[in-house]
């Protein structure tokens, strides 16, 4: 018997010889140390809590279910299942789908080849792959202080040193602050950015800031992870150019079909720089071998049938109306001194209440007295602190009259 | 701006101040160090290579596509899509599916509650979750020298110290060797075991060995990861009891619908000890948030309709016939001195050729001269060495006459 290491890994010294008699076994299996103090994020706990029937939820980042193209997607599934038994088999990434993704990327100003595209099981897996690609244990990375919890979960296992960046509610991430850090010699393994319809802040990153960010990435050799699930859900004018279009070699671009077709597809995609392609495939395959061949083929058939453009129009028109209803209701009912964002894209409005409201406590009251749900700002805080008087409201998942009613009732609770 | 760590993570010292002028950036993004020397496994490269049309492949672990229940599963999908828009939404794990999984586990002798079940995106994600749960960087783990490549990929990022165990071709993993290591004080983070229809060896673990293994796990406090994708594909008598049924507190049990319904479902499951439940959910969610709600509901509907038992009968009967055809053809055509396993379960026969054949070179010849594929033994080797004269043949994916023809032609090449 030989204790041998994997090829390419350093030789580890033999374990200290523990006499069997003194090695008191644990009474039950223990997880890795970093996991022991962790609990599910406030956000994921909430998803379970507020998905009870009878709750008026402005909480989750859930698309409008009545707009899911169930019929068209069902037809695509049926067509694919009837046509080719390989649809249920293991297989390499489906080339026609990659071709469609290349086309969608081109609409976001991104020129890339099918080989640059990695299909993933939703954007969350893409973030997990990006983290696995770029981080070593204890790596430094740069995140906004208030940011999508999924990326915090994707990086947690590396126990990273986090450079927490401020965000402006009108222009997005504080690029000056990042520049100062880089000038000081910081070299984060990556900077995470949600340029369009930020989750949870609802802000879109100012175009000049995008150009500076892209320039900083190239100049200092710091990769950007551009998370763009809402890039096709812009309600005013055109989306600003993507970071990937400005700095193709330094941006790992991430998007998904979850928000534009349906979350249950669990199908997302990345466009990665050539130097990371092969490693990205390794990390993806180690995670789940491959994403569903059936889903890949059905989504390709749905796109091939030309359904997406009109579906996107319907989504944008519906979400625009809902956003406007929410913004009007906030303006009409929330107390003086409240600040909120006016999203041009995505699903979320960020609200900062005046005074000393604790929105975690407010949520308990809202659920109990009004059967009403939102997400307290603290749920998104990188340090788990701060954002005490803030909350995130989603306008995507409810019709305008319900949004108005919900905002009015919530405002009444705030007093 | 404050550089702050995540709660629960140790404070990291500030990065050394690198004057910006001297910090020559890389010219392109670089992946984490452990990934740089790695390439895709021989097996995954092969899957692409042998899935060309016109290749007679005895290589991949692919189920028989003509047996996929495309009609029944398509009906289940259609029913679910027509019935409930939540089928396309984000959502908590689908309780009725968990209920069915508890029932399937009971048939393998495993008593557990729905809360012990974690639904995963195939068995590969379950292995990745098990690795994430139990390993720290540089942890020790115990694997057989010749073992499914997916587990090697799932653990690679931890750069583990591997205790490589021998396997007997008739009784499986060398439990004596493991016992000696444990007595010597080794405490691997887990021992990985494929008890039924081993991939690639085709052997099923002897029942007395299972009892000793379960006993060792409990006595020394060492978790077992029991990978059981073939537990419902046993062709002679009943399956032996699972390790999980013998040591419920120390076994992370993994299985999947890939081999019994279809791989493209990307739906697997784990049954984990209570002490690991919460952390398992965290690791799963960090990877891809959740597995497809649509697939979960469609598989539940398929199972609810009662299709599985008769489908399993059909699979077992077909695969038994194919296995027998392969074993007879090997006996008839392979040179004297060849050794091979006689699997009672799963999809694979392991063949050790006499003399000095190099099966990696043989594969090149077979592909070029005969358009014939198998997997060289080396593809499964933990150290990437050895198994020079061995190969793995799959009997699941081809009808008996093709298997006979393929084995005959392969034997002719060996000479």
C-alpha cells in the first residue's frame, strides 16, 4: 500500500501516527471547519418562509409566473423528445445552443466564438465556476458591501479576504475606491460587478464608470466577473455597453436563461477569456459533469423557433408597468426622508427608510400582521451588518394592483 | 473603505504593499494554481472522441438510448407544465419527489426521513457536495487505485493526500488494507466506495467486506461515501445490503436517476447523516442554487404513475442479455491468459490482457483500423499510471450482436 498524491499536487507529509487507542472518534461525522459556523443565508431562509400560500410577497427575485412561456417551451420539449434519443443521453455541450448564445452575446456587444462559451447550470453555477477558477484559499476579492447573496455563497468556501466597495445609488459601484486600492497595490483575484439592474440595489452602472472599470482591469491585470442576468430586461432606452465588450480579455461574463425564459431550466452561460477556457470546463465538469442535454436542446429549439424577441418585449412591457406602479406607490405612501432607487433594468427597488427602523424586525411584523414579505437590506450585507433601515422590494412577481396594495400596507406599518 | 473578512473566517493580514509601478500585470487572466497543470481526464476527452457517428463504442458508461422512457417522461413533463406554473419557477425541493426518494431508499434497506435527503444535479454534484462537505485543503482520503474518474475530479481542487487502496476483482476493495491504515492512525476524511457494479471494475463488494467496512467506519469515526448508481441494476439475485443500511450515521449515500431513467435529467440524490444535513444544503446551494423544479416535478409524476418497476425489469433483462453476450464473446475470442470480471450489476466488464499490451496505443489502433472504442484502464488510475494492459468495456449501450462483433474485432487486434 502506497500513500500517493495526485499528479501535480505537492507531496504531503505522512499523517502523524496516532495510536489507535487514544484516537477518540467523533460521535458523528463533522463537516469541514469553515462550514461549521455557517447557516443558510437570510435570503434563502426567507424564500422558504415567504413561499407559503397567502403571503403577499415582494421579496423573492422571482419572475412573473404567468408570463412563463409554458406552451412554447413545452412544445420545444415535445419536439426534441420525439426527435432524437440523444436528448435524454449524456453528451457534449449542444453546438446549436452555443451558436444561439453567441448570437445573444453579440446583442450585448460581445464578440466571441462558441469555444469561449461554457454552458452552466444557471448563473449560480457560473459564479461558482468563476470562483473555483480564480480563487485560492484566502484569496482577496472585491465585492460591493451590498451584493447578491449567491456570489457570497459561491466564494465562501475559499474564506476570502474581501475588499468591500461602496455603491452609489445612482451610478453604482465606487470605481474611485477600487482605483485607490489598486494603486495601493491590492490585486484582488477578481472584482464582481452586476452592471445592469443591480441586485439588490436596482442601480445600473454609469457608462463612464464602466469604461474606467474596464480600463483599470486591463491596466492592473485584474479580472472582472460581470454578472448580467438582467441585461436583456432594460426598460428605458438601450442597455449600456457590457464590460465584456470593453475588456474582452479581462472579463468573465455570466448570464442565464432564468430571468428571460424560466428559472427551472437551470441553464446559464459564461463567456470566458481564452486563457481560462480549458480550466473553466474542468471546474464545470467536476461540479455536475454537464447541464441537461434535454434542456439544452429544448432551449435551442425554443430560440430557433424565434420566440425570444417577442417574449422579451412582453416581459419588458409588463415589468416596466410594475416598476412604475411600485415607484409611484413608494412616492405616495412612504414617509418623508425615504430614499429609493429608480431602476431602469432588472427586478428590484432598494429603499432606505428614514430614522431608526430595523427592517429585520419590520419583516416579522409585516409577516405576522399583514402577511406581507420583503427582504431586509441586511440579508445582502457582505459583513452581515449594516443596512439596518434598508429593504429590497421586487416588482417582477406581482401585478400592479397587488404591488400598490402591498407598498401601501407596508408604508402603514412603518408609520 | 474597510477591508473586512467574512464572519467566521480568520482575519487575513493586509496584502503586502506592492508599488503599482513594479507590479507587472499578467498579460492574461490566470486560473488558480492547482488547475494550471491539469487537463481534462482521458475519459472525458474520449467521450467527445468516440461520440462521432460511425464509431462502434464499447467505451462510455451510457445507458441504452432505445430504452429511455421518452414517451412516459414526455407525458409527465406535459402534465406538469400544463398543471402548475410553479413548475418553471424557483422553489424549495419538491416534497413529493423527496417522498419517492425515501421510498427508493427503503428498497435499498435505508430508513431515512425526507429531511435527510438532498436532491442534487446528478450523482456527480452529490460527489462534489460530499467533497465540499468533508474535505479541507490537503485532507487525506481513501480511494481505490482504479476508480470512477468523476470522484477524482470532484476532490481534485482540495489537492488531497490520497490513500490508494487495492481492489480484488472478485470481492472488491481491500478492507484489510484499509484496516491496517486505520490501525496505524490514518483518519481519512472519507473512504469512497462503489459497492454494486463498480466503475470501472464491474465487481460488487462482498457482503462480509461490507459488514467489516461499516464496522470500521463506526469504530474509527471515518465517514464512507457510498456511490450506488447501479444498486437498482442487479442481474443475479438481490443486491447485497447497502453500507448505509449498516452504518446509517457514518455513510453519505449517493444515487441518481441517470442510469434508471435518463442521464439528461441531471437529477441525483444523497442521504446524509443528520449532523451534515444543514451544511450539505449550503454546499449544494452554493453550487447551483437548486436542481430544476420542472425536472423534480416531472420525475415525481413519472414515479407516481408507477412506471419505474416495469422499466427497471426491462433494463435488467436487456442488460443481463448484453452482459452475457459480452462475457461469452470475451471467453471465445480473447487470448489465453486474459482475466476479466463477471459483473452481477452495473454496466462494465474489466479486462486484463496477458503480456505487454499497451491499451492506450491499442485504442488508437482500434479507432483507426476498426472504428472501435473502449476505455484504456489507465483512464481510471488515481496516479495516472499502471493498468497498462487493462481496459474497460461497457455492455449497456449496444445490442448483443454489436457487442459480439466488437469484442471479436477487438480480440483480433490484440492478436
